[in-house]
C-alpha cells in the first residue's frame, strides 16, 4: 500500500469537507451543515495565516486528512501547531495512515524552527483515537478545554 502525504489544495476542499461532516457525526453524533463546512474549508485556503491541510492519498484518492492551525505561545516564544479535523476512512484505519500524517507533520514542524510543539484535542469518549495519540507519545495535559460556541448549538 503506497500512501502519499501532501499538503491539501483547493481542489481537495469537497472531500475534506465531506470527511469533516463524517468526523463530527461519528465522534460527536453531531450533524454539521455541509455547505457551511465547505465554506469553512474554503476559508482555510483563502487565508493561509489560518493554517493548512495535509492529506494522505492512495491511488490518487484521499484516504486520510488533518488540519493544522496556529496558536502563539508567549511563554515559549513560539507557535503550537494544533492538529484538528483528523479523519481516516474507516476501511483504512489501523493501517498506519494517521501515523504517516503525524510523522510528516512532526518532522515539518521541527524544520520550521519556530514551532514549539504539537497539540490536539479529542472527544473524551473516543478511546480508539486517544490510544493512537498516546502511542505516538502525546500526553494528556493538565488543562481542561473550555469554550463558548456561537455557531454550533449543542
């Protein structure tokens, strides 16, 4: 199985949005608005200061993805890269695709010079994902994530 990892491009937007909708449904049992999600994906491509997507391809078909956004840390004088919108098609899970995406992004971050670390958040009950992240060396932090969401009403 020859998996190719590359930076996402605007032509990938529909598939990325489709995977984001599937991700929300699967992990949080939440139905995202498909058009709003697609506009959100296009918004990332419209403004590179927001971040970027990374995709995994097999035979020119996207089988996995993640999104990177940025958080400035004054304590570290560097940028955390937040891993978000992680999705691997179900039939390809446990085949090392996320590991390839993660390894690629970790190496890229180290080469950047101003990236002080990687962060991600996972749904508390997504035990399978949490196990994968911990196996890669990620640790649960001492922080709780708090939010006020003005868009998604749950």
